[in-house]
C-alpha cells in the first residue's frame, strides 16, 4: 500500500530504494487530491497513513493517533501512547507512604485531588482505619474533589471548543477555572499538584475566610456555566459538529471498560459516588446525569450538568463544615502527621505551639516527629483496591504493603487509559475532522495514561 504523509504546501515525490518496503512517500501541499495523484501517476483510491501527533494541539497532550484514510474517511485508527511516561508508580516504591501523595497527584494533572484521595483511601483500607477518619476530613476531601471536578470539566469544554474554532468557549472556561483554582490555592497553598490529602485525613483545616471565599465563588461559576450552556447547547454549528459523532453504544462501553461521561451518555447511571459511596457522599443530595444519544454532544451536555450538581454538593459541604468543627487528621499518632499546618505570613509551616512543645518541653515528641517525617509509618502486610468517581470515570488505586514504610507496589487504574481504547470504535468510518471531536469527548489526559 502506498503511504503518504500530508503537509501544507507543493507536491514532492521522493521514490527510492525503500519504496518496495515502505511504499511511495509523497508530501502534498494543497490542491485537489485527485488531480495531484493523477499528475504523479498514482491511483487516487490508494489510502493514506497519517500521523496525528504526538505533537499536535488537538491530542490533549502527547497522544499519537495513527490514522488510515480513504480520502477524508477514517478506515483505521490506532492510539500510540507512552510519550509522557514519568515512572511515577515505580518512583512511589522508593518513597514513604506519605511522600507517595506528592507523586500520584501529578499523574492526571487536571484532577490531582482524585489521585490523592484514591491513594490515601487505599492506604487507610490496608491500615484498617477507614472508620477512624474524622468526618470533617472526609467532608473536606469531598469539597476538594468536587471543586476539582468542575475545574477539570471546564478544561474539557474549553479545549474542546477551541479545537472546533470556538475560542470564546476557551476564554470563559479558563476564566471560571481561575476562580476555582484561586480557592484551591487559598486552602492548600498550591493551584495544582497539591499533596493536600494525606493518609489519615488532610494536611490542614480550611484557613480563616475560606468558606466565605467559596460562598462568593459558587454563584460566579454558576453564572459562567450558564454562559457556556447558552453558547453551546443550542448552537447549530456545534450540534452539526458533535451530534452523531464519536458514537459508542452501551455494549461497546462495557466491552472496553469505558466509564465516566462516555458511559453515562449511553443512558446507564453508573456513578461510584452513588453505587459505592465513599468519604460520606451518601449524605449529599445530587443527581447522576445521563443521556441516551451516546455521542459527543451528549457527553458535552452531561459535563455541563455535572458541574451544576458539583456546585450543589459544594454548597452542602460548606454548610456542614460551618456547623461541625472538628479534627482533620486521624487520632492515632503513629500515623498522623505530627504537626497541624498553618498558613502564616511566610506561607505554610508548622504550628508555633507544636514547635514550642517539641523543641522546649518534650524530647520524645521531637524524636517521634523526626522519625515519622524521615522514615514514615509502617503499614502491615496486605493489599487493597479502592475505586472512586473521577471526572473522567472510574479511578482505582491498588496498593500492596509488605510491612515496611514504603509501598511494595502502587498501581492506578486511570480512566483516560481505559477510555482511549474507544478511539478506534468512535473514529473508524467517520470523517477526519470528526477525530478531533471524538477524542475531545473522551477527555484524555496523557499524564494519567502514561504514569
């Protein structure tokens, strides 16, 4: 089969000794396809193999798509991954259990709180302290996850809109995301890669004024989501680009292990927050959004509605946090990070009262602090798997402990990795331009795929 790589100007034929092995390689730079092939003496029906990526603005990171084309129709689509491999899971085997949070938060860099929470829930399950986690710590985890869910969906809608030429969607999406990241930074000290959720609870309680900031932010973001709704959902151009594009049925989703908005767009209300609640999600009132079109348009609608449901959860959580003060770390001092962190004028640091105690009155506390921070706590031999509902689908964490202060193994089931299997099913038989829309509707992040 002839292989042709498309570029952007002139036709250059480069036959050579490798023609028999690789076919005739041609660089095409504009013009009518049939006419260009006729001038080269080639059969216009010969198919092209096109590399889209791994450096391409529409592949959501360094994803490589190998597309076989018949004209503008995609006859075969394959996803090539591994260009962003960081070795995060292997690195975690050489760090303490608590230090592992700093690594896994960087996997899917748009959903850091979800990796942190899944990892810590798995550790707590092996330790047997799941029931001992303070309610306030679990509520704060829910708050941070739902803020992150809205942030992730805004990126998905914004970048997907930009890829179709709707730059206003991008600016609105990023504007609203900045409001959320400002709140997250106020609480954790960082916008992304937070390392805020820790085994046993969270690094620190909400700082003074955080709840007021959230109450101010929620109606602003809700208004921004309404803008996106009005700009997108009844837009005839957007409907033309997304309806009946990237279709994947319920049968296809279950066969490939696809979860999240892609699965819910088939009508199945599969959401682990309802089916297998964790962190107290059973206390909050929210709906699982489903559609039945199973296409890119329905996934867009689902994400907009899910953001509204997340804002409802956030309002319920901050009401609970305001009513019920309490501890944010498990009481067992063999596991709990020994100092309550406080945000002061110099950023983050240990509480001054704690420093005065361990430096001035208790040598035992100072030794314990030193050993816990440098060596870490021990986790008894065992293993656990915990799954949570991330913005992209089921995010699972499997940890194996051998009795030491470091994970023997930490492995993540990242939803983007599984969902990318749908590329062929969604794209083959469709148009080349629809590949962009189909991939955007999956919302993959390569940091989570390659790990």
